[in-house]
C-alpha cells in the first residue's frame, strides 16, 4: 500500500468528528519490510474504523507541488508566527532537541517544524510515531510545536538493539504503545513514569483464511528475514541433528544480509538438500501458499546486539491459516503459542528445536488439523487486525 504523505484527508461517511492522526513513518528502508507492511495494515485498519490517518514519511519529498508549497508556507509561519503563539511548546521542543543525541539540535528542530506544519495543514489532533527511532524524535518535536499530544509505538529493534535516546523519548511521550506485555514492562522499567500500554499485533483474518480440503506439500515453513534474530542458523543446526531419513524439508521465506552465510552453513552441515531459501514473498503469496505446509517453524533468538522480534507477525499469519507451530519461547510467543495449537522450545537450542520439527513433520493429520483450528481460534479471539485497530483507536483517543 503506498503511503500517502501530503494528501488531504476526506472523512468517510459516519466517521464522526475525530480529527486525523498524523502517522510519522521512518525513512524508506529503515524498517524491515514485514514491519512496514504491519504498519500499513494498521493504518488501513484505523481508516476502516472511520479514524482518518495522514502518513508523513521521513526522508521523502512531499507527494505533490501544492503540498510542498503549503508546507513551506506553514513552516515559515511556524518559525515566525505560530511558534510565537505557542511559546511553551516551542520551549519544550527546544529543550528536547538539545537533550537528544541522535541528530544535531538544529536539524531536529527543522524536522519537527515540518511535522508541525503537516499536522496544522491537515487539522490533525494527534501526532503518532510508528517507531521509537528518528520518527519518534520528529513526532515528539512536531507535536510540541503544534501543541498536540504525541504517542510512539515500539516495535523491536528500536528498543532492544538501537535504543538511542529511548528513555528520554519515553518520558516525553504522552503515550507509548508496546507490541506485547513483556515489552511494555521493559519500557516501564526504563522510564517508570511513562504511560505505556500493550497493544497486541494483529493479522487480516479475511486474507489469511484457510481453504477447505487444500492439499499438503509435505514440507515445513519458516517465515523469517535472514538476520541474526531470526535464528535460521539454529534451524540449520537442528536439521543437522536429525538422521537424514527423519529430516523434513524446510522452505525459508525471507531475504536479508545473511543469505550467503546461511547457504554456506547449510552445505557445511550437510543439510542443503533439506532447506530451501525461497526469498521474500508478499502477504498474498503467504495467504495462498502457506496453508499447504505441514506447519510453521519460528526459531527466533536474541541476537548478539540484543535485537529480537517481540511479536512475530508470521506466527500469527500461520496460526490464522490453521498451521500448527513450533516456536522459540520468546516474549509474545509465550502468550500466543499454547499447547493446544503448537509447541514452544528454548530459544537458540538446536536439540529441542530438532525434536519439535520431527514432531511437527510426523504428526498425524487429524491432530494437525485439530491444533490448526485451535490456533486460528486463538487468533480470532484476540489477534485480528480489526481488534488491533480498535485498541489503537481507543488508545489514541
């Protein structure tokens, strides 16, 4: 879905009087494609509920000439006029810009002025950052300049591996949204007085809907970007621990910088005939093809730099498609994957993962279907995109 930075908002019929939310998004490529897709889906979910959203993408020119002209005019007015009418907001923004370390204070204030200009132009009632990195800096500064409440969403790497100025941002935000309850507690520990709320990830259960009577392909599926936190190296080690006649074939869907290293490791462990790196696939492919597999393997780990995925969307997608799951016992997975729909294993340990894959591969079909149905029921009970959008709308006010 293209991000529509710069378009004016037209409220849908019956949307009420809630003003738009300005979503400040990271620069292109700053987030994994999976995270960008999840953010796009939640924005669309808010719009579907009648809550208008305006997207403001960092590092991109405005969508059209009228927006550029209006933004420049608003920024000029902001520097000389509107800022003077909001001296407290300008003072708070200046104090934050001087305290943060991610960018030079002048550059931060200029960026904040652009966000404030966009918020004023579209009549926004709140500024929301889709991550806690540069998007949060811009959102917090722009909101202060515009005299609006500011909220930020924490996703994963921005908290555990690249957390520049994170406690400062948590204290400055009016609301912080965490991807799961464990992350919410971690954020509260960093900034005890911050207002943190856990909002579960969600999936589109209309798109990720199993087809009756679909034929299995006899393989296992792994939905994972090829980065350290995905644990694909542990998966290869686990395959190597199984006798060749008991090894399943695992299709890995994802791309990333570790591709060649993982291929070399598969050759070294003599499991290259049992793992296929198929590259990145879109949501539509996953919705149509993933249900043909015997189950999902999610071998996530805590990377050396602390990076981890607090709530892997791929696990929820697989469960919505009625696939049983073997997953690492990390963060939200301990909440999502229950014994009636899958199996949790210690993160980073090859032997338990090997046992889990063997169990998943050899499972009788009636048990596979029973676990799959229980998994979809869990998703429907609390992890749909409509439910996430509803919780977001309630949290954002």
